[in-house]
C-alpha cells in the first residue's frame, strides 16, 4: 500500500483546547422568543432602537428557512433547546490581575496565550512601550470580559470596545452602519444573529489614522447548551488602516453547539482593512460526535475608491463550517482579497469560500483557496465572482487547490463566475491531487519522518495563504495545521 | 436561482392526455414520466421551487409559447442519411443505413435517462413519438452516419434516439439540427459504448432563430471505450445542451468539447456531468463561448470521481470571449472528488479580445476586422482542433466562418 | 560498509534486479555503469527504501545492520544518502527550512543537539560558498524553478550538510557542464575518508576522471556482469557496452 494511502482509522486527534472552565454563570432560560430577546436587550442595557432592530430581525427569521444548498449534513437543529445568553457572574473589567476571577485567569493560561498577553486579557495593561502590542477583546460566551489598550487607542481616536458598549456609547455610528453590509434578512443565520447577538467587537478608525497596533478578539464558548452569536463591526474612514485578528476555541463536548456570527467591514476611500481568522472551534471527536456548527456571515463593503479589504482565514476547527467571507467592491479601483486554508479531518465538513461582487470600475480581486481533506471529511470550496455591467476593467484571479490525504475523504470545488462586462477579465484555476509519493520519499530519504514530511509539504502547499497572516499568527497557524493533521498519516 | 413553474407544463400534459392512446408503446413509463413532469414542472417559471441544475437558464419563454403544429410539407433532405422532420422519420428523404430502425417501430426506453430527475427528459419520455435507433455490431467500423433534424412552423417534437456500439465497433455520428419557425426540438439521446468501442459524436446545432432546442444526451462508456463528443452551437432562441457521460469501465475515455457562438438575444446553456465510476478513466473538456450582441452563454460542467475511481485524469477548460458590451457569461465548473489518487483540474477565463494582440496584428498591417476574425478563430481553434476527422472539422470551420461574416456584416 | 548478497527486486510484475552481489568496503568509491534500463537507478532506490519497488530476495547489510528492514528515514539516519537523478520539487517549502529539518532529524537520531536557525545558516553558508552557490538558493523553494545544474548542486549541498556514510549518486553528472561536474566531484572528494563510501551511478567516464573509483562494476539485465579497476571505465568509454555484453552472454 502506498504511504499516504495508509490512513489510520482516524486516531483521536488531540484537541488541546477542549477543557471546560467551571465558573458561576448568569444563564438565560432555554428557548427563543420575543421575551428572550427583550431579556438580552435588557441585560445589555440597550436603547429602544436596538431592541426594535432585534425584534424586526426575529420576525424576519421566523419566516425564513434554513439554507440547504451547502454540502453539509446535520440533524435538524432545535433552536428552542439553546441558551441565548450566558455570562460569567463576576463583573467584567477588573482593575488589576488580583480582581479577575481566578478561574478565568486559569482558563487563559490553559489556552496557552502567552503570559504577557494573558495579563492583557485579564484587564491589566502592561507597559505600552513594549513591542509587539496587540489590543485584545476577550469574549467569553455572551459577553466581553476585557478589552485592552483602549486608552492608548483612544488617544489617536481609534474606538475599540465590545459592541454592546458601542450600542450605548456610540449609538450614531452603530445605527448608521449595523446591518448596512449584511442586511437583517440577508440569510437565515444572519437574521438569527441580528435578533440575538450578544457580544463581539466594535472598531472605528477615524480618517487618516493608521491603527498603531494589531487589534484582536479572542472568542471562547464555554457554557453548555449555549449558542454564541457574536457581532463584529469594523469601520475604516478615508485613509484609515487597520489589521484585525480573531481566534476561537471551545470545550470538548458530545453535543453540537451553534455559533452564528456576523461580521461587517466598511472601508472608505483609500482605507484598508485586513481581517485574519484562525478558527479552531472544537471539531468533534473521531466518530464525528460533538463539535461546533460554525455558520458565519462575513462581508466587507469597499465603499470608497481605492479601498481594500483582505480576508485571511485558517480554518481547522468546527464540526461544520459554513462561511463565505465576501467583498462588495463598490469603490473605483477597490481591492478585495480572500486567502484561505481549510483543513478537515475525521468527520468534519467544511463548505467555505468567498463572494467577490464587482461593482466599481477597475475593481480587482484575488482568491487563493487551499483545501486539505483527510479522514472521512468533506471539504468544499464554494465561491462566486460576479462582474456587474458597471465594473469596467475589473479583474479577478482565482486559484483553488485541493489536497486529499487518504481515500475516504472528499474534496469539492464549486465556483460560480458571472460576467456582464466585456472589459473585465476573470481567470479561475483549480486542481485536486494527493501528496506526491516522490515528494514524500525525497523528504524521508533526507531523514524526515513521514508525519514531518507531510507537515512540511502541507505547509508548503499553504504557503501562499500563511504568508498573508501577521507574523505571530502565521507561526501559530503552522503549528495548528500540524496538530490538526496528527494521526491522518499512516 | 431559477424557480420552476408548472404553468407552461399544463399544455404539454394536456397534449399527453390527448395523445396517450396513439403514442407508440411504453404506456406505463410514459404515465410515470407524466407524473414526474407534473411534479418537476418547467425550469424557470414562477412557482418558486429552486433548481441548482437550472440556475442560469429559465424556460419561461417556452412556457409562454404556443405550439400549434407543423408545416412540414416543403422541406429538403439537407444531405443527411437519416432525416427527421418535426421529429418524425422521413424515409422519402433518407437513404438506407445498416443497423438503423425507427423508434416508432419498436419503442423501448433504455435505463440511462432519468425522467424522475430531469424535467425535459420526463417531457420527452411522455411524448416521444419517433427517433433513430442505431446499432453498430461488434468490430464493425460504420464510418460516418449523418442524422438530420428539421423543425418547422410551431411544432413541438421530442425525438428519442438510441445509439449502441457493440464491442470494438466504431462510428462517426454527425447530427445536424436546422429548421424554420418557432418550434421546440427536445431530443433525448441514449448512447452505449461497449468495451473498446469508439463513438465520435459531432453535433451541429443551427436551429431557426426563434426555435427552442433542449437536448439531453446520456452516454455510458465501458472498459477501454471512448465517447468523443463535440457540439457546435449556433442557432436557437433558448437552447440547452446537456450531456451526462458515465465512465463505467476501466480506462474509459470521454471528451465533451464544444463551442457556442451567440448573438442577438440568444441564450445558450452547455451543461455536462462526467462521472468517473471506475479507475484509470480520462475525461477532457474544452468549451468555448463567443458572445456577441445581448446574448448570454452558460457553462456548467462537473467532474465527479467516485470513491474507487483511482488514477482518474480529468481536465476541463471553459473560456468565454465577450465581443459586445451587453453580452453575458455565467460559468460554473465543478469538481466533486472522492478518490485521492487522482489528477483533476479545471480552468475558466472570461474576457474580451486581447488589446495587445489586436494592436500587434494591426501594426503589421492587418485591418481591424480581419485581425479580430483572426483572433476569434484562433480562440475557437483550441476547441475545433479537437475534432480529429478533417472533413468534419472543415464543415464546422466553414460554419464558424459564415457565422463570423454575419457578425461583421 | 555495504554488503549486498543475491539482491532481487521487482516493480509490479516486472523483475528488475536479478541477483546483485556487491561489497563496498569502508572508504572506497565504486562506480556502477551500464546501459539504459539495466537496473542502475533501481539499485539506488532499493537501497534507500523507495516503496514502489518490492525486494523479492537477498540481503543488504550496512555497517552490520539489516538495511532492508528500515524505513527510508531510518536509512537516512543510518547514513545512506541518495542524490536523485531528477531531484524533486517541493512548492512552498523553503530550501533552508527543508535542509535544517532534515539535518535536525538526523542529528536527533544520533542523539545530537538540534541547530537553531542562526547556527544552521552559519553551517549552510560555509557549504554554499564552497559549492559556489548563491546565497539566495537557500531562500528559494526546494528545487522549484532551479535549473538542472542548480538542482544537482543542491543535492551535493544536502550531501555535504548531512554528512552520510554512504552516498549513492544517481547520474548526478548528467546534464552538467564541466565546471559543475568538477564541483560535484569535489563535493564527494571532500567527504572521502575511511568511514565514507560512495556508489557512483553514471553513464560516462568523464565524472570518473575527477572522482577516481576504486572499483568499476558493469550492470546489465539486473546483474553485475563484470567488475574491474578504474581502467574498466576507460575501456567502456572506448568500446561501448556491446563487447562486455557479448562477452557476458
């Protein structure tokens, strides 16, 4: 039997972030109805317009049907069997490390976030002169427990805070932009999110400001039987620049948990938003039991001329991923980018890709997608490139490569290309293959173990995407790829 | 995404009710097909059921059309060996072809078509009145057989063709579809290629400007066999060429090449699925669209590789040239792969004529219109060159040139 | 060093090696010559453990251990190095990273400490300089976009860094100009010591002018049909294989 064909019957992959934190929680009763929505809104001390927005979304959601076009398969979700609000009882935002709930501290330690960053997460601001600086918003189930560097950022006019706070403190900005990129009834999960979203990050970069540090949000689902519905909104005014990172993990449980996020990005003239994700939700066990259903709507609007939105994602977690970070390229010469690595093993299912909607003259987009399937998983790239008649001189280049490890998995490519302007140029290429035996042998002849050889080759395969990640993240992502594929090679 | 209507379907169902006792044979299958057609409806109407297979093509114009009858009196044979007028075999216009029988004489439906899934196949199964049944015995090279269809007036016809190549047999089948009127031509062709047999299937679709042409072809290829298909699509108002090829034996080959040259408000949909069910198969596809006027070209192509179809080699290229500001292309090349030791790839490009190439030619003294003709022909050559029979390729090239001259005029 | 007895091997149903007996003592360089399809490259692959080939009989002892029982990486760690006739491209894999990973894997197997990136670069630069390779070769992806000569030099660089006990050079001279040929030969000569041996698979005499072998063996139809000193290579260069083949028949 050939080397790569010798796939194990899926050794339990070691999900190192699967522990649970025992912390006293404020939990809404199970179920979804107007009262629950009112309760969430009340807990968040929201103004009336926000509650009305939620109720409108809920009414729309009730009339919608769960989408079934993706290549994913799961038993029906009982939306009444979830908690829609879960928050640690201790007040968020302590002044020093000592005031933070020790269980929370322990959790961040266990998640392996570096000590300095951990101090940041727990709400203690270290010496701002130390580099590199990363501001962090830590979202634990339904609430943000800490957001760091807010003072430093506010000095240059950057707003970085939990979105629930922005609803109260910056209502004009939130009312103007929330739902302006992903309308309430855009799709089933976005409507659900609009009705029940609990927390997430809000970022506002004023005109001409280059955000002095990376911003990041760390999402953690902890409570049992809860759904996490985060909402993120990033606005970059003319000439502004920001790089934002998100990471996510969850405990290892036998039941499936729902995560339905909405992320909206808005870039004005000459603004740049770089959005990077390392998605590592619990993927379920080797038999496909448990894991997060990750049904996410991410969309950016390049409203300004020469604006740019760049999505980079490394997707290794979740039982099911349904996610298409997209760009609506309205501004002239605006730029959209999508760089993706999606790894599926065991029984994971990923249906992910992007939409590039070209409206503006001279708008251009680049799509690089690398899918790696192992075990009994299915990995689908689904993407749309649409050139509207107004998009004279638009350009798209798409490269989709799939790698299969073992003969029990599937790799699928479903691109849609629609062009209504002859001056536009669209190029799409896709390949599917396995790791070449001669590459493996070459590495092993030089002394590498088969697993190391596979890692090396897979990392090479993903290089084009990984190099788009901020440095600190790239290293983490490489390690994550190796861990995810552990046990996939015979 | 297109919705499916059952509105326009009613007329066809009424027609079936009226004709069911006079249609040749297969009563139970026709009744079942009618049930499927009733449930599936015509893609693209208003009743709201979504169909991914018909995402880019709506048959609403068909649903709204009225098919009153044929005007088949004054037609010429057009040089084909086997001539069908409005779907009915015309011995007076045909010559003798060994192995040929009329569908109407011994009606039987094969196992490949899926009236339960494909609405137009259901429509065909329900109403098929005639067709060509052609059998090439083992080891025989049957040369070229020309199968012509002529549509007239406002007729609606649903021919059912069966082409069977026995072990080691070979055949070049040249199908032409022409006519005059606002008719519907809805053929279903079942093809089986046995071990080591070789079918070259050339289709020249040059229907009348107002006609509907909705063809579905099923081809099953056994070990070592080859289905080598090429479709040149020039005519019709709303057309669809749908090909399903199954490589059911080891080392089988399928080619599903084609070119669509469209102008005016023409809509042409080229949809294909090749299924690699057994190891060591090869599939190749090059489809070119040249779109002028306000025309719309659609390409949907899927390569499926089954779990144990190892060592599959699949390649698909789809390119579109938009010649006018209002032309539109929708392309969906798909890979669905369940085996790991495979080599599959696809590519798609969309754009206009290359300005630099154009300028280069003009700077060498070639007038603009000639330079364009040259480049369009070069673009199409990659597909046309895949037709290996020189005489047939010459016929196709001549049609392409004539098409281009009409555009320039 | 290397003791091959009655080695037979096949690929699929096709038998390629039909009983090889060959002893390479410590510190010696042996050349394997022979016409196309005689099994020369197969011998290199079988010794290094390529899985496409099935060993159907015989034994290979390498410094006292049963080589055929080891995985490819264990053979590499034991000191077997195969310079590939057509070095493999690894897209996206940085050459320096590849070399360091390989070197550290072998150092680990020997219980030696691993080199960090800086230490490695220092060692690697000494070798690239000696092999007249530009520094950017370390930054490029493994063999991707390398010319034929660059690929072969990259093999020699790997050999120099990994310091094997037995180097098998599979037509490393093919496609090289005379300067590159000399670099390859110098690379091997630099490693020559009482604990280093080499099997040089080649078609031509010219490499052997620079890399003088202790013994020359002629391989045909999966067997060694003649062995001799360096003069045998010169004889073959003059008369071709026909004479030797006829003699053996």
